[in-house]
C-alpha cells in the first residue's frame, strides 16, 4: 500500500502537469496523454488518479479555484484593515497587473465549457459565489451603515467589473492594459466612504 505522502506527491505532480498543459494549450489540449507527457509518467498512472477526461477537467477546475482562493486569502491577510483588504482582494483578481494572464485564459475556457456542461457550471457558480461572499463581507466591513440591498448591489458590481476585465483582457490585452484596469477599479472603489484619492488599489 503506497504511503500517504507518496500519494500526495503523485497528485501534486499531476496537478502541476495539468496546470502547465492548460496554461499552454487551453482546454482543447487537456488530455490524459498530454498530462502524462508533461508529468513524465504513463497514461495509466494519470488514469489511476483521473479515470476519465471529465474527472481530469473537474480536477483542473477545482485547481483553478484553489489557486485563486489562496491568493485572495494571502492578499486579505496582508492588509491592515477592511478597506485595504477589499482593494487587495479585488486588485489581485484583476489580471494583467499581477501576471495572472494564463489563469484568466484558463478561466475563460472553463466559463465557455460550463455553458454546455452542468458539472462545470456547478463548479463555476460555486467559485463565483464564494468570491462574492468574500467581497460582500469586506464591503460590509467598510460600510456598516449600508442597507443589505446596497451592499449586494455594490458587491456584484465590483465582482462583475473585475471578472469582466479579466475576460476582455484575456482576449485583447492591448485594448485593456494594466493601467486601464487599475483606473477602472479605482473608479469603482470610489463609492466606498472615505476612499481617498491616495488609496491603493492593490498591494
């Protein structure tokens, strides 16, 4: 029976290989064979962890969520207050200033695939609602006197902005460069009370 650390190391190897294939070729290039070649193992080993292409796809979608959630956790933890955390969390979610262009391209691919796949659609909704909940909590901490309706409207507007910028910049980075994305986010955050002109969008 394999040791637990060996199983974990094997899964980490396959996860890293899966992400590399996704970043380079997108969803169309994500196959069991491609992951095996990148991991330097047999397709049988990949199939032992992911018996089908669908299982590999769902794992890859979960992996994307884990990467983005961990980065948001770090951005929030490093912030001194709620306003700083809100700016940092939204700022790191915007693509180009932070070098997460591969993640944005992969995210767009999953979004397109989710339109025709109920399982991927469920993963997408769960990830989006988790991000909404995080941003809602931070907006509420910044604006404790706001009504629930205003908090919800502001939260969804902010999330729609950063996700929309990611989609547009993934396809046309020249039209949506880093400085434009930063400016758009600063303008959106100006609705938060006491958000001065010197407030940082990201850290």
